[in-house]
């Protein structure tokens, strides 16, 4: 009976299995497909970010993951005749292309996968477009995915061809982290609309695309054209880098703005890393800090607008460098050149005592009125620049009491309030623009397939921030800073006129106190002063107890180097009135073959000091404040050399001898290199060079 019962159960199981397979098979198979099929998003191609001069600043580059479907119909026909006929030649081609395995290893991989009928075997990850293009021409692969079984999954990676150049401003596009810079601000424009496709999940959780007529194609992202100029950005970046390295400062920012439009032509931000090198790690142009003496322009405008003071009024500043003003002591960083100065001279020599006295005279009984003027000048308001991350400014509460009066006096020379360098630049640009304040911006147009989708025009924030006569007085005072004040020595030999203001502030930011000897050095101004083309600000935060910490020592020289280059490149030919006061006043650095450098210097009649080694192949000629010097330039396989000034022949030879891949644009001599001099490089890395 037990035997019969077991036999009956077995028969029932057999019949049930037959019934499920033959009668209900289609239903269960359909249910299986419905459980394992899923609509999966398809990423759209992200738009490209261009510079104003047409260079790619950030773009998407395709990479491919290569899979093989060994169950493809073409491979299984006639017992795999097609597969085995192409196996040897395909294995050879794969080994030759990728160079990571031998021909026999690839042959074994392909043979094993074919025997196991692996439906989605991962052959190679992160294949470049160039290698993928070659792969498509290989035996068997060129017959198409349905016949060969080769499937390419496309993934886009974001590439910044110029790397350090405006790296933080352009920003990062990261899959699993927050985006920054323009990549974040214009993310919805750049990313486009994702599509949909049907996939089937097989063993191991691998998603295999299923051909489906209902697949929705992605809509690619739009391109944005920025106001940044790679030539001006490179000038600002290099000038700032040079000063930071020399002074071992903690960080610095340099922003160049087109005066009339508010277009930001360069935004360099460099911070010191633990190893002492510098990188674009944070957008310091948008960080709010106590500005120091650059705020004195706002104080001057407020006092003059109140009508109780003129720039020719006399102010007693004393000869000790300090004075009691209203309710507190005020100290000057340096003693004034004379005990009694005009308001214009107080501004030019950056006297805290003098500026606080005129502020007290104007607002001593109404300290809150000073704050209203700051609001009118937008010093408590975001600039509205099209870049996320701008910190909100902060000003002290100026109530009509002793504490409010103290805060007002303190704010008059740059403390008890925090503003960003971009805010300061916007205010000074308004004075350069005869009182018209424009909004700074970074993107000039949005395009799709070369067609302008949206053109972004300059925007005026305030047509006239103060009366025209006050603007003229402020311009006069800012010129005095350069001709007779704290920046006199820096610009004494400039072949153009400058108007600006130095600033030096003790830093207390929660981590450090005022006694730690850390300073923020600034210079902000415009040039040429009689017909402004560019407005620029340089802000540098020093190391503790730095020997050089004044704005006229650190930031003004960076400003001058930028102005010198811009004057020679863009302004000089259009200026009838600007003439050089001294021959060969521009600092420069050029590089090339030793014999070529010497021959050029001799031909044009420039005397130089020869400090190059006898058997040196390359040399660098540089001029600072003294006679030009020719020095040996060693070419290391690990460090990027200085290419500026080299001919194409010398530049290509130097780079290719290091194993670098060179991408060339233009004709003449090198003016821009995507990998900066001194940067660590490795073989196979690509460097873009632009000739003049």
C-alpha cells in the first residue's frame, strides 16, 4: 500500500508538471517576462560649457562598456561556424587594441563564454571612443550586435580640458555628489531630458536591453556660452599663483570684469593644499569676510551724499597714528604723512582715523542712517550673479545708542561687517561706470546645436547709485590712491592710468583671532582710469605673521600684472592717449631652445644676463624689475614645463619627449597651455596648447 501510494503521488506530480509546462506554459512565461522586464531611464548627453572665445571648458566624453551576448542567433547558427571562423583573428585584434591580455587569453575567454552561452558577458569597461571606433571594425564585431553578439553600453564622463583654469567656477558634474559652479547653477539646462528603454533582468541582476518600438529617446542638454575668456583667465590664474607661491599665503581670488557690461572675464580662486601646492578648491570670490579699507569707498560715497563734507575739507588725523573718535579708539596701520590732511588725502593714504572722523561728523547722531546708505549701495544685498554659493553679506545693527555708534565707526574702515569680493567689485565697477551699477554675470547665451536658444544681455541694477558730482569726486580720490597714496610705488611706471583702493584687514574668522597675525590683503580698481575697460579685484589671505601682508604689497602687484597683460593684448592699440613712460617696463617670461632665445635677444638688441648651462637644450628668459636673465629650463618627465613663448616645434618636442599627447590650436608661439607649468603629469596625458 505504501508502494502504491508513492507511485500514485509520483504520477500526480508528473501529470501536474506536464500540465503546467504544456497547457499553462505561455501564461507562466508571460508572467515571468512581466516580472523581469522594466522601463529603465536613458541619460541624455550633457551640454557643453564654452568660453567667450570659443574654447571648451567642460564637455561630456563617451566611454563604453563592452558586453558579449554569446546566445546571439548569428553566433549559434550552424554550430557556431561564424564564431569559430573569426575567433583567432578577433582574439588577436582585441589583444593588440587593449594590450591587457594575450591573444591566447582572449581566445580562452571567448571560447568559455560561448560554451556557457553567457548572455551578457562583460568583456571590457571604460573603453574610449577612439578604441570603440577601432573595435567596430574588427572581424565579427563589424557584422552588428544581432550577428556578433557584441553590445556597447555608452556612459558619458565629464572632462575639463583646461583642468585648473577656472575649475571651481566651471564646477563639477558628479553622479553621486553635489554639483558645484556653473555645472550646478545651470544643471537643468545642461542635463537635458532623460529617455526610457525596456530592459530584462537576467541572472546576476544584469539588465539586458530589449528591442522595443516604444523606447523614448533622450533629449540632449543645451550648451552654455560663458563670458569667461581663457586668455584673461590664464593671465589672472598665473599672476595670482605666482604671488601665492611667493608669499605662501592661504588662499587668493582674482576677478576681472568688463566695466560697461558686467561680464566676468576671469575668476581665479586658489587655495593652499596640505602639501603646499595650490588648486581651485573653493570660490573665494563669493565668500563674505571683513573687507578692511576697500569699504572706505562706500564710506566716502555715504559721507559725500549726506552733504556735510567735501573731498577738500581738512581732517586732523594727528601724528601718532591713533585717535579717539566718538566712543572708541581708532588706529592707523601706518602713520599719516602729515597731521592734517584733506578727505581726498585721507582716502588716498587709507587713514582709518580720517575716514572714521568724517563718518562720525556725518552720522554721529544718526548711526542707523549710515546703514541705509550701505543698503542703497547694495553692500547688504547679494549681487545676483548667476552662480550658486554666493554668501549673504552681514552688517552690524546700528541703533541710535553707544553700541550702534561704535559699530558705525568700526564699519566705516572695514570691520563689523562682512561682504564678498564680488560685492566690492560690483560697487567699484559702478564708480568706473560713472554711477551705473550692473549685475555681474557669467553666461552670455544658451545654445542648442549651434542655434542660440536664449541670449543673456547685461542687466542694470541701479542707473545712478549716487549723484554724478559725487561719482566724479570718488573717481578723483581713487586716482589719488595710485598717484600719491598707498599704491603709488606699484603703478609708478605703468603706461596707463589706474584708479583703485588698497585694503588690509586683520582676520578673525572663528578659527583664528586678530592676535594670530593673519591678514586679508586687497586691491580693487579699474583701468585705464580715464576710459575704463576692465575692473578687477584681488584678495589674498596670508599665512600667520607674514612679513608681507599689506594690500599694496600682495594684491596690487597681482592687479598690475593682470592690467599690464590686458593693456598690451586688448587695450593698447585702441588707446590714442596712453604712452609708455619707460621702455621695456612690462615683466615677461618666454621659453624655447637656448640658441633660439639668445639669437632673438641679440637680434632685437636687448641686453641680458646669461645664466644658462653650456649644454642646456631649453632656456627661459624672464624679466622682472631688473635686467632680463636667461636660465636653463630642465625638462622633467614628471613636471609640466613652461611652454609660453615656445615655437610649435619646441613645444611639441618637449611634450612628446615626456610622453604627453599634444592638441594644438592656432599658429605662431605658445600663449596658453592647459596643464600649468610645475604641475605633475604622467605619460599619455593630453595637453592642449594655443598659439598666438
